[in-house]
RNA sequence: GGAAGCAUAGCUCAGUUGGUUAGAGCACUUGCUUGACAUGCAAGGGGUCACUGGUUCAAGUCCAGUUGUUUCCACCA
C-alpha cells in the first residue's frame, strides 16, 4: 500500500514501524536458496554488562552496511549476533552490586554467586541487543548466541581437551600478573601501563664477613622481604670480587648470595640489583637460572604475610613506608632519588598489578602462532587497511605463552579434575566428575575459570555449530567473510580467532578483517566515562534518527582512522536526509500511479540521457568503492550524486517537461521525464539503503514499484551498471549547456543583476543543435533568460559577452554595461587563458612526456589545449568587437 | 627502548594504482521566499598539500631524512 509522505522528515514517525515490518517478514534471515553464494559476518559480541556506546554504533553500522549491500547483491547473507559473558567485567559488576548490599563473594558462596550472575545476564544481557535493533541492525536474531550457552561451552571444553592432549596446554608455577583487587591472574594483554612518579631507594646490604656492604637500588623496597639474592653484571669491574660472597638481608636476617647475571644493567642505579623471584618477572627468570628459592612475602590481596610479624597484614604501600623508615633508622638507607617509571595496572579496575608466583594454566603459543602468521602472510586472510598486518605480525612473532586460568567464578570452568586422595589429575570433556583411575577416590574440578577471550577465540565457528563438523550452518556459512573490529582489539581477539580456527577447523575463520578506528569527541579526545565526554547513541537516535547517526559515523572516514564526532556532523546528516525526503516529495507530486519502467532510449530527451549517463557512472564508482570497503567514499559519492547532480540539476531540468502550461508538452515527453525521475530516485534509494536503511525504505514504499522489485527495498536488487543507458554524446551536449548556464549565472551575479530581471540571450555557437530551441527552457528557468536566439556575431553593441568553450553568449544590457570594466575583465580572462595555454604547450612539447606518458593522458592534454585555444579565439573576438 | 599512523582551506576531513587549474561539509562574503526543500537556491573569497632532499616526462600521492603529533608494543630493578 502506497503512503503519502508527510511534509517534513521526521524519523521518529517511521523507524520503529519499519524495523518491526522487517522482522515480521523475516528479511534478516539468510535466503533459503542454496544456489546463492553466502556472505557471513559474526558480530563482535558485546559484553552483557554493556550499554551501547558510539564504538558499538560505528562497529555495527559498518557490519550492517556490508550485510545489506551483499543481501541486495544477491548473496544469502547471515549476520550472526550474540553477547559475551565477559568474565572479569561482569564479575566485577556483580561484586559491586553485592557490596552495596553489604555482601562479599565469600558470604554468598559460589553457587549463589553464579545464580546472581545468571539473573544479571537474564536482566541486562538483552539490553544491548535491543539497542542494536534501534540502530537498524539486520542480524538474524533467531541465531543469537552467548559465549556461555550450551554450544559455545561444548566448544570450549572440546578445545581445551584437544589442546591438552596435544601438549599445547600445560599447568605450571609461573609468575603472572595478579590483580589484588579482582584477586585473579590477568594476561599480559590485560595489563595497562601508566607513567607514575616514584622513587629509587638505595639500600645497603652488609656482607656477612663484615667487609662492608653492597648498595642496591630499588623502586619497590617492600619486596626486599622476599629477596633471595643480589645480582651484578659479570663484566662489572666494580663488583668483580663480590660475586659469590654472602650478604645479610636487613630487617630479615636471611643470608643471601651475590650472583652474576647478564640481565643486570651496569649503567642503571648502582649496578647491583636485589632479586625477588616471587614478586618480579625478571627476577623470577634470574631466580630460575640460578636456582634461587622463591620467597613469597605478600598475600593475594597484596598484604605482607604472617612470616614477617613486624609488617604482617600491612598493605604493600603501608609496608613500604614502614620498611623504608626502619631501614633508615638502622642506617641501611643511603639515598632516595626521584624516579619516574611505568607501572602495570589492571585494565578493569586500574589497581596496580602485583606480579605473583602461582599455579596457572597456559597455552603454548609458538606452534599455534606459526600457521596463523602464514595465513596472513600468504594473503589467505587480509587486513583492511593492510598496515595493521604489521601490528599483527609483530605480536604473533614475539608471542609468549597465554595464561588462560582466572581465579574468578563467572566463566567456563577449567575441565580438569584432581584426586583428593592422590595427586592424580584428569582433563576431560565429561560433565561428571570422574573417579580417580589410580586410587578410585573422589575427584574435584579445578576451581578456576578460563580467560574470557578463550571462548571468544572460538566465536566464528562455535556459533555455527562446531564441534559438530556436519552442522548445517557450519557447512553453509563457514568460513565467514568479513570481520569488522576496532584496531585496539586485534591482539586480544582477532589473532586468537585466527590461530584457533586454523587449529580446529583447518580453515581461516574469515577472509577479510575490516579495521576501524575509535570514536573521539569534537576535541579529538577518547570518549570515556571519566571524562564525561561520551555521547549516547540512543539519545542521538531519538533526536536525529538512526539514519542520521549512521550517516554521521560513516561519512568522511576511511578504514582504520579515528573519527571525531560532533554536533555539526550529525546536523549535516539530518539535513541531507531532509534533502532526499523533499526530492522524493517532488518526484511523488509529479508521478502518476504507474509502475516505474526501465527507461526506453527512444523516448528520452537529452537531459534524461544526461542524468542516466551520470547515474550509470555513479553506479560504477559507488559499487567499486563498496567492493573495496571504502564505505566513506561510496557514501560521499552517493551524497554528491543525489544533491549536486540529481537535485540541483536534473530535477530543475525536468521541470519544463512536467509543468505543462498550455499543453505544449507531449504526454510521451512528460512520461519519459517522470519515469526517469522515479527510476533514478529509486536507484539512489537502493544505493543509499545500506547506509540509511529507514528513510530509504520509507520513501521506497511510497513510490510505485519498479519491475522486478520486492515490496521492501532491503530485499530488492542492487543497481548494476548498464551501458545501454549511457549516452556519452548527449551527456556531453548537456554538459555544454550546463556550462553555459553556469557562466551566465556567474556573470549576472558578478554584475549584481537580480534573478527577477530577465534578459534575452543571444547565442553564437558552432553547435546550433545543442543550443537551439530545445535548450531555451533551460536558459529561461535556470539562467534568468526571457528567451534565447541563435545569432552570428554581435547582435547589438553594449552587450555582455560570456565565453564558454562551446558558445559565446551575449546579453544586451544597455546602459548597465560598463565598457571599460568589461574590457578589463576580458583582458584578465585572456591572461588566465594564455597561462594555461602556455603550460599545456610546454607540456606537450616535452618529448619525455609525449613518449613516456600513456596515450590517453597525452590525448587528454591535447584536447584541453584545443579547448583553451577555442576560448582564446572567442575572447579575442569579443575584445575586438568591443574595441571596434 | 621498538614500531606504526597522521600533518592538505579558519575548523573537521576526503583525495584509489603518480596524470585536468587539489575537493567536500561546516564557517565566512554577496544576492535571492525561483512551484520539493530557507533543514533551501545561486554566486564567491580562502590552500607555497609540515620541512629538506631524491626518483620520474609528471609528486599532495613513491623513496630517504628532519620537525611536530597521536597510537600500539616492550617494561631496567
């Protein structure tokens, strides 16, 4: 049913209604037609704790554009949505909520905690999904997944067991990053470093034999409680005789050796380093090399252990003060320097990370990284833009083993079981705790959970049915085609999906990775909660509509680059939507109720042929940009074509054919014009639809249908380039008239002649076929002419002369014309013209250019020269006429 | 410490594989209620494409260096 368009564009009137219609008609589901090629995107699953922010809006707009484009291009498209359990982020949220009730995790216990977590997921997990719908996302909601749903959990267990059996997962005591606030290990990638002003304390450790002391420098004096050696560089002459001696650790009294290790930088501090294997990753390595004992002096919440009664229970910073004071009192502190250094913090809570030795699970990365590097190197997987491949290679080539265990409750439990009675450990997919195979005793599951990225690494195939190799979706839609994500997540997620997919499915997870930037505010700052400069996309949608938001996010941007978001941009987007809306109203106003026909060349006028030619060119360039993921370029091409070509020119050029004053226009002519308007408008709507789905659908549904189109634009075919609708000669003729109109307007504006003052135009031209009667209405409507007449030479003295490459136009203006000024103007123009001619002549007489440049380029330059020479002749004639 | 990006009009940015006189939006100036749109129309001003050198018939575009700036990675106590 066709609808009348209201006078003003008001997106709130129709966006929700249209989205509901799409859902009802199941347009988001992939076509059942298995002969169609497939195109698949899996969504980067937002956290269930998440609220839609601008980053999501951009990320999902890009995906929706690609999916809608491919759908119209005839692919069976699947955009698979879902959410991530986000173990540490969600757990932190729930802990926070419980704290408000005065409860801790330990108070409620694991079972109750998980019950709360699932409740929380039920309550808020769907929130971001609803917000994605507001944006217009055309996901297949029936296939929505969750990283902790049954299928994904099965995949996680499968992967863990297979890696373990292959020897690629191991358990070991290592030093890891520990967050004393979240009380869990975190991976290297989860540590953020920030500059902090600190101090370098110089401490004296006396030799046991009483021969003085060695001076060490440290930024963390409290860790001295765990020192098990002092290290110096083996090549350091200052300490040549000291290696092998024993020092007595102040405050503690422990006897520790002085050792030599290359790790020590002679230039830094005093050249002597205290070694604390339990609380520093480098010291841990030194400790392993020298078989040093590991002495832990801090608890998991970063308090001093009971082994040191004087400081027991003190927080690490409190202990630092006390220890420094005590050392000073006893004369072991010689100097305190200011020292800026980088401190690792937890990416979740910003607490300073405490390196800590503990038993953790790791993935051995090197064997997995290798094929993942090859896949990108050989172009099996491409990054867009390509430069991000460098980041990827750097990370993958220097990869370290991945700590995957987390001391959290919310997440996938590690499928390892330990015997209570003996030390037996079993790794199994089974949900039942096995009996110990050695002693038959009870076994208990490892209490830890897996890093949240462990399950998201499997997302492209676990969501399609893996590990069931024969799952229908997996067979039909895997490997997926494009992954869309921001550059800050390449290491966390993209790289892990690649090696996981290659290892477990033997195929790449996706062929292209489209990287986008971050959204910044109008001043270029990152949007963040703490700065309070975040813009809520839902507010924008409410105020301006989802289409305007999408337009503002995409326009003027290229892959991988950050985007500044500002009120001006969103305002410009809405204005464009309004422009399109009104252009559509104009077309509708003039349209009969007929179906839109494919244009028939025999009925077309020169202006129709011109717009169709320009339209076909637009299809070619827009499609090419879409295929290259240059979505910003594609959109600006659509914008320019819509506004500058279609609205500003063709609609105006069509008016003489539509406004049939005294029956001068034939029904055939009027039909061709109306049909051309509707045909081109429909094409614009289709090309714009992936970017602005709502307004294009709303307008489309109010237009008569084009042959072969569906009732919804989103499942209509995308325009394809048709050479039969290009008419280069006619288009060129029309351009010449347009040039002349522009030149007349410019001169009139220059002379401050109001539009209302009409004047007859005399046109001297070698192309009377173009500038004859057919062109008259255009000059009358668009160049303030009262009429036009072809002439040969100056029609009367004191006429303004306007010179274009195809014609010289005279406007008799009587006294209005200042002869002296006119002469001056002609001379200036002639001078400009002469400059151009000289430049071109020089270029064309350059033998290197003629012989080496492509023929087409040379030809183009020749044509230009010819055109300029013609203008020169016309200008000279005009000047002569003026003087004579 | 290592790496990458960016530097183009007053502002925000486009500018494909080198090939017209370097573009757009906003802002600015001037004139217009022209039968879809004043959320509009028309005309205009404004740029030594950061700097230096190189390759080329030809450089905003490719190469090297310099300066400024942003980001990522590493984490020497």
